[in-house]
């Protein structure tokens, strides 16, 4: 080839390469600009609602006769706009169609279910209408839009916003445990839906209100259909999550319910069929014939069972038409026990300040907070609070979610399509990084006694600080290290920790997949630990872009979320601290048989105490549990007390425990026990051989006084 031709080809190739490099650089620059616009626009949007009272309102004659002025806020690092964005930002929860919730009446009256006093009865915090909350829903209730439909769902704030009332004044505390009775609320909502479905006059009023909103419904028949569907849906949910342990106010077995929701959606038709055929009465008689089971399962997808289909199966089993069995509520619970697990370990809603500065979170240190751990944790949380799980069975082929969940070699793979809002979950987690613990307001609750505080500080150093570290609550580089203590050493109620390790379920499409644990990889069988199935599901959901956005936008947002989640998280992987059982190849989850000690910043605002809320005040926590043989005249932790009031006791540090008809908390059953953590309450021998005597009454009061200052 002549030299000039060669030179022209070389020059052309160089020019083409330079063009491709410029094009690639332009694409990268464009993506970065779009990510920057997404970030800045999101930040600007967060500050649009600036009501100076943060939407809070006064309430007259609320639950238990409580009245209070417009709540005030303590300095916790958030502005009014920060608080209102936290209260009203959807995470993908879709409990009920929004129009239905707005229109629904209470079961036994014409008053709206969402009225301030009814929400207060369930101890949710009433709000006035603001920019982000135009209908004045309570703290933590918001609108979620998904696939052309609006839903009412929960935000983080529903369970993690508290209030302290004292002599007519109210203090709203962001990030504090809620007093909410979610279980009672869901049963009340079911009753309201059933009444609207079954009572003609009530049904007509609700339908008229729904249609007057001129939003998602155009025809009366669609409203009637949804009243039936959602009443059945809530009844199914409440049935499978029934527990012999009453939760009451301020407690929920959140993990038990998350486990059941995940197992319900993982279950395939054949596994469901086999368990229905195996269910027996206490005398050993099989409850269902093969013909009855097949009749109940007619038309059900073989790989994935949707919420609507599962509800249809439940209704068929309860029916007596066309040869169906007509099972009772007790029979349905026997079926539940074949498929799922009883959520019988209620725990307090934890406080969430310092969350983003913690190495391990959850009461038993279940969640590693490093790298993408917070995003996975939050995906699991919103799965439990009614994200729409529109999982789909796909043909074999590569996808990131199937690779991460071990399904790459399965005949079918699950795509984890859902309403979970990964973008908002990342933003909410970052938002919590600026939330700080509340400081005791001396001008309202009383001044500290400096002599008691000084003595209490010395006692804390001796009795508490080895597990409950002191951290500077406003230091940007603070690190909160969970100090784990084995349940047998700590002695507190073990049910929550045991359930996290021992509960199993049917693995559906995860059967025979490889899954990672801290002790090494394992292959899941037909039945598998629920914690491992949950881990796989959260990986799948985290790696699935939002289906409600365009092809390009959902992938851009997904990259934005993963990038910020990774690079904004200063927590790195580390081994757990403390005295706990190690994970082994034969028992890969044993480290979860422990509870954590953590920083006690703001502990005064988080009653009742212990992980299961079995001790009402800080002073009571420093008393021993009464054991057989203890003298009657001694001072012990209460075995029974009332829960639900927000009226504060600034002396013992907790909420009012008598003089009203709230929820009666008892402590005699597994799940409710107030045993253990008796450091300072009794003379004890520590694992290192040291003997610690019990505190005197004077020392107990001094330690309580010091705890107020944290």
C-alpha cells in the first residue's frame, strides 16, 4: 500500500480515537452533571416546607384525658424544614389506597378514621396541613405514588418520633421511640374497612367521599371492589401476624412481621400445597383433603404468589361454598404455623440519633452498618411496612439481582420489582446523620442536682461505662460501638434474639442457591433460616431500579443511590465488640444470640426500658427483679404497669404508670420478661471475676440524676 494511503489511515484512526474519547468524556460529563442536578434539586426540595411549628398542634382532651399546648422542639441539629421533610418523605410504603384512607370512617361512628383524636388514641401524633402534608395526616403518614395509584404509607417518622408531656406542655422529640400501637391501629383499620364494606349507609358515605376527591377512582364499582379487597388484605395480614403476646403501646415485633412478609412472598405454589396438605389438628387429623387444597389453589401462579392471590387462597379456605372447608380462625393459625412464624417478641422502637455513627444496629446487632449495609437495612424495614412487592418470575438469563441473590443458574429467576424508593432511603439515612440526641430541658423538667450528678458520674464509670460508652453527642466524627453481651450472661428476655437465629421458612426459588454468611457460604435447603432469606431478598431489592421511572432515569438514580450510599458512609466493616458466641460453620448465626450495649445519649427520652419495654423508668431499671425467696419488703421492678400515657415523670424518669386505663404491661411471659441487666441492682460477679455490690438507694437516685444529663 502506498505510504500516503497508510498515513491517511493512521491519521483517520487517530482522529476517530480522539473523537471517541471526546464522546466518552462528554457522556461521562453529562452523567455527572445529571447526577449533580439530581443531588441539588433533591436538596432544594427538602427545604420547601418551613412551617415554624413543624406542623405540630395542641390537643384538648386526648387519649387518657391528656391535653397539651402546641408542642415545642429541642435543639437536635434539624431546622423546621429538616423535620417536616423527615416526617413526610415516602420510602415506598403502600398500606392502603390514599383516597380510601382519607374517606374511611371509624368502625362504630361516622367520624373519620384519620381524625386527630382517633389517631391520638393509637398514640400517633396529630399534625395540621402543611406543604408536604396537605391533608394534615399524623406524623409518619404520607402519600406514596406507585404505578399510577396513590397510597397511604408509613415513613420512618411514624415509629421514630416521640413526645413528652409535662404539666400541659409538650416536647416533640425527633428520632425518639414512638408510643404508637401499630398492631391496634391495623386491627382498627381492618374493622373500619369491613364496616364500610358491609354497612350500606356507611358504604355510601365512604364512596361519595372517595369519588368527590376526583383522583384515582371514577366509578362506584371500583371503590366497592377495593373496599372488599383491602378489607380481606388487612384481615389476612392481621391473621398471619397474630401473637399470644399483646404488644400494646410503643412495641412491635418488627422483625417477626418482616420475616413473615418475606416468607409469604418467597413461597411457591408447590411448597404452599404441601404444607396445606400436612396441616393437622391437635389430635393428629389432617385438616384438608387433597381435593380441597387443589380447589383452593386453582389459578394460582406456580412460582410466585401475589398478595391478591394469597388473599384469594385464604378466603377460599375460610369459605364453605363449592366444597371448600370453611376453616375457623384457629384453623388458620395452625396453617400459619406450618408456613410462617409467630411474631411473639415485641421490642421498643429504638431511638435513631447516632444511627449513622454506629457500627452495628438493631437490638441484637443484626445489621452491619458498613458500606451498603444501611441501604439494605432500610430496604428490609420498608418491606415490613407494606412496600408493594410486585415480584416477577423471569426466564433464565443474567441480571444483577439474580447474580447477587444466587439465582443465576435457576430455571426461573425472581426480579424484585417493588415500590421501595431507594433514592429516598439513601437521602433519609444521610439526613439522620445530622440528627443529635435531645438534651434534658431543665427549664421545663427541672434543674439538675450538681452533687447527685457528680456522684452519679463516678457510679456510671464503675457500673455502666464498660458497656455504655460516653460519646460527644455533637462531635461529627463520633463512633458508637455496640458492645454485645450474650443473652445467657445478660439475662434479659431472650425471645427476640432466639427468633432471629431459630426461625425458619420455606425458601421457594432460593432452594439450592449459594448464600454467604459470616462463617462461609452455604446452600439453602427447602427450609432455611429466615434471616438468610431476608438477606437475599434485600440484596435483590437493592439491586433492582425503580420501575416507576423511565429506563434511563431509573438507572441513573440507581447509580446515584449506590454511589452516595457507598461514599457518604464513613463506617467501615469491623468485628463485633463484646462477650458473645462466635459464628461457626455449624451455627453461622450464633453471634445474634446477644444484645448490645450502646451510648446512652438522650436515654431520658426513650422510656420504657430494656429492649422489650418491660421496665417503666430508669429508677426501676436499677432495681432487681423479684425472684423466688426474695423478701416481700424489698424494692423490686414492677411486675405490672400501665403503658400509653405521655405524661412524664421527671423524678424516676419515665412515663406515668398508673391512674389511667392504658395497656396493662405484665412481665411473667417469655417475650415480656423484665429479668436481667441487674448491674448495680444486685451484688453480682462479673465474667472477669470482679464482684460488684448493689447500689444503695442514695446511689440509685444519684445515677438517675447523672443519666438525665447524657
